[in-house]
């Protein structure tokens, strides 16, 4: 399992929700697991902050996981990402993609704390990377998931990105 945060977060709420679910909500290989796409889009659109949302993906080498494991992973990830917050204080959209031959759990979190309307920054790389990496390591070990840092999974040839 790999945890990746996207460098996006500006623009309207339709962009991330339509990417995840398709323009008509019928993207092939996608399944809405949790959250309300219209509510998430409206929260993003109503934000007056420069970075309006945080998005990312939990990407697995496994083709699929049982539904109860997916729910437990989503709950655990939200608790690790936003410790001390209750579920009523934030909104999170979870969409499953299986169109690439592997399981991906995509998330979009509007950067708003819902009870007071203040700015919420779920992930700040400098401060939160170690905690999220530790969470991923524990989840891989407990669930027996593929580890991207395993030497047997290392690529024989690595091409530079700027080639």
C-alpha cells in the first residue's frame, strides 16, 4: 500500500468529484464508498481559502480487499490524519477505483472544519509525513499488504523523470 497526497487543492468542487466519479457519476471502475459528492463539492466551492481541499489515494498492489477491511482502513486513516477530530467536524469523500487492475481508495477532504467554519489543514507534509508513514507501515504489517519498500519489489531499471 502506498499513501499519496496530490499537489492539487485549488479550483472548484466539481473538478475532483467529477474526476473520481465521472461527469455523470457513472465512471467505469469507480464506486462511491463514503461521503456525499454534492456536499463535498459545495463545501469546496464555499471555501474562501486559497487551498480549498486535500486529496490523495491509498494505492494497493492487491486487486481487492474485503469490504470490512476497506471500511477499517478508511476509519483508521481518517483518525491518523486528523487526530482529535470527530467525524462530524469534517467531510471526507471516499471513492474506490479498480480500473487499473489494482485497488485504489481515493479521498477528497474539504479544508473546512464543519462545526465552526474555520480552516482545516488535514495534511502538512513537514509535520505529518512521519505519522502517515508510520500508520501505513502498521496497516501493511497487520493486514499482510504488499510493502513498496520491500527489496523484492524494487525495479531493476529506474528512468529519471526529467529524461
